[in-house]
């Protein structure tokens, strides 16, 4: 199937003309109604138009039905599309492209949404029947037409969405299923009925009839070790309410089963993995704004972890364009161990300093010290390497590199609690 552009307004030369774009991929076609220029020209400036509720409902129903059908066919990926009145997207099997185009045309020009509903009805799958309670065998060619493995994967996804445990197995020409409702899922739905409108418990207490088929045994456990077990009892007690982890990532609202947090926390704990293309001649590298881009990219990548941990607005390293010399000699010290960057210090040179007394909590020196010396922008150490002298070693490397004493190193604000403790230990008489 080739890509197509179908204009649905009488004059396609009109810049406000609406059009339907059809783009093919390996598994399906994407049908997009482009209303961008039409909305821009017909909407007063400053207002945000909205589609009629009936239009949105019909499009959502058609889109969900078509995605279910594509997943049912065995598609292993995902779908990505935007929302709003400017572009309306449907995903369709190749045989359903013309029906999708006609449904969008009727909805847009005639405000006739029946074709979108008919499109959804033609693709609807008997998911409720497949997930009905009881042990049974669904036969390919009779109950379903996809491959058994793809069909079982699709059923597991739909069962998970309904809070069910599928207990399914694919064979050469069929799929055995026995959907059950876990006790805690039942409690959730009964405790929060407003979150599950229309839900009816069909599984609790269901008993197979004597005529129910018996699933052939193919090995594994011979007995159901949970048969006849009593439900776990739950109690309520007070626990500390933590919104974020020590690494700075939020603990609640994970949309990917916590994978993003786990990946981020692993790097925060043990260091950021060093790219294999970089050759380290020693364990401490000094990266400047004139260094090769691969080193500057590594400094930018490492700077993300202290930014997230301390909730800063910007990263402390941002030089990713062409090499350039800076007047303040901005640089980053990267300490490497076990093929990971475990320490990071960003610094620059300046001749404007105000000393600060950490004990009295105030600046005790009048005026500005105009001596040129280095100032720490940010210092960070991976979680597992903290309290082992790594931070102090980085500050000493900065001082030695500049040719000054460690107490002459300046610290920029704001300073985190950990940074304040380090500064007090290295400069007990004050710093600035």
C-alpha cells in the first residue's frame, strides 16, 4: 500500500482544506484526518476549539476497537498518536483502510458518527466471552483466527486490564484458559466502584459443570497448591509517606512498572556507565568546553543525576555544540571506577568571592575577594561511594590542578546538605 493524501473539501487548493493522510507500516495503516489549517483559520485567536463530545466518543471507540484487532492479529509493538482537534488518528488493518477513511469523512463533513460506530462494531472482539469464568478450550479457526501464541498474549493483556488471572496455555491449534478473579482485585473493585463502572463479578464462586472439558496434563505441577486456601487478611497501619527516593525520582505514579526508576537508581547508586568508545588513560578525566564531543556528552549525561537528586532546574553542564573557549575556564572532573563514572565535579574560575561562616550562618567578610581562584559549581558522588573520601579527592584534584590550597577553593550557592558538610570538613574556618 502506497501513501495517499485525500482532500475532503471541494477546493483542494484552499490552504484551509482538510485532508486525510494514509501511511502504511508493516502491520497496519495509520489514517490521519489533518484539520490543522482548518482549525487555525476558523478559530478566533486565543481560543482552543474542542470537538463535539459525540465526535470524540465515536473516534475513541473506533480507535480502541481497531487497536485491539491489530494486537489480536499478533502485532507486538505499541501505538503513538496525539490528541486534540487538529489531528484525528485511526489505526486500521489494510483491509479496513477504506472504511476508516469513509467514516472520518462522514464524521467531519456531515457530522454523521454512525459510520465510526459501525467501523468499531465490525472490529469488535468477543473479549467478554473469551474471559468468561470456567475452564475451556478455544480452538483456532472456530473461536479465534490468530496464532495461538499471539492470541494468548492478547488475552493476557485484556485479562490484566480487568484484574483477572488468566491461567492460560497455548497448544498447536488451541488455547486453554481459566480466568479467575484474585481476592485483592475483587476488594479493590468493590471498594472503589466509581473507578470501575459497570463491573460485575462473574468469577467468584463459579464452579465448573461436570461436562466441562479437562485440560490435558503436559507436565509441571500435578496439584494446585492454592486449592482450598483461605484469603490473606489485610490490616491498616501507619507507615512513612515518601514521595521520592534518595536518588530524586518519584516513588508513586510509575507508568512503566518502575523500570525508569530502577534504571535511574542503578546509575545513581553505582555510577554512570562509561561509553566503550572512550579510552581512559587514568581514572580522573578533566573535560573542558573544548574537549571532543563524546567527552562533553558524557559530562552532560552524568550531570543529569545530581540535577534530578537535588531537583535543580538545569544541568550543571550544557556545552554540546561546537568546541569553544570560555572566559571562566569551565570544566568537569569525571572520576571513573569499575567502568562507571562515580564522581563528578563542575567548576570554573572567577575573581568574585564572598566568604561564608557555616557556624554563624552568615558572611563575615566585608566586600568581595577579587583573587582569581576556582569555584565549585556542583559536586556529586554515586550513592555507594559516598562517605569514602571521593568528594574530598575531587576537590583536592581541582585545587592541585589550579595550583592553590584546598581551603582557597570557592563554593557556589545553593549548597546541598551533603555539599555543606563536605565544605565544612575541608574548610572549617569558612568558605566562599
